[in-house]
C-alpha cells in the first residue's frame, strides 16, 4: 500500500490530474482531500472498499473520477453533489446498485441516478 505522503509522482500540477491507479490502495489517501484544484482523480485498479463522499464533495474542481475495478460495495448518492463532476467511471466493482443497465448508459445517467437518491 502506498503512503499518502508519496503522492507527488502521480500529479500533473498544470492540469490538476492525479493518477493513483494500480497502487493497491484500500482507501483514498487523506492528502487527496486537500487538493482543491484537482480536476481528474484516477483510482482505477486498486482495492478501495468504501468512499467518503462528504470529503469528495469538497473537491469542487473535480470533473472526473475513475474508480473502475475496485472493491466498492456501495456507491454513495452524495457523489452526485460534487459540483463539476461530469465523468464517473465505476464499472468492475462489487455493488449491485446501480444495476449494470444503468452503468452501461454512461456517466451522465449514473450521476443523475445517484442524484435522485440523495437523502432530503
């Protein structure tokens, strides 16, 4: 597992991209949540089992999150509250909801599906 202090190798500061794919991460490193200019967060092919959507909401510049092929058992509806989020890639996880037919329709449909399930 890579330490959160070892993030600099995957950062492209000019564009606000962070690629931490294939690092055997079991969670999103705490240091990520302080990267307010982050536009793209690539976490595919890790072992992430849960998300703290409330912390991710604070990343107000985030446009893209790639969480494909992790161990997510649940997709929090609050992800849809990330203001600029347009791309949410979540195929290859263990959750049953949303169903594969919703996922197959793409990010816009998945984000809309999640938004309809945010608690009032």
